[in-house]
């Protein structure tokens, strides 16, 4: 009976963890077009598409390896955003890295 109880507990734990890990990881590289307390829009460098992402208060913002605040996010900044979600239309920001502008091609 004890062995059965342990097996059931393990199965319940696995079932509880599985949905949390079902999200895909995304990297969005581009320029901020809109920022608010809960939403971040980034225009991708590769195709010009604007990606809307939800931004929880727990995100990490960095610049030059130093931790920054969400207040440092401004329209026009170049960023690399790590996000999770089911697809590109349902993303939640995890981290934002503020980066310098890419050099212009000649």
C-alpha cells in the first residue's frame, strides 16, 4: 500500500509540473515601440513585425551586465527580449536586455 501511495504522489507531481513547462521560449530582437506597466511592444529587426508581449512586474531588465529598472525601458531603445508563451501571439516577457543600436550597413 505504501508503494502505491508513493507512486500516486509522484504521478501527481509530474502532472502538476508538465503544464508549467509546456511553454516555448522566444527571443525577440528589435526596437521598443510602446511600453507601459504591463505591456511591451517590440518591432523586430528581422521582419519589421511588431510583437505585443505582456510584462509582469517580476521581469529582469539589464544593460551592460548591470541590473536596471522597468522605468529604464523607453520607446526607441534596442532590446533583446526573452519571452515564453504558446506562440508569437501569446508571449510573456521574462528578461529584457537593453543593447546598443546595430551599426548601419553602408
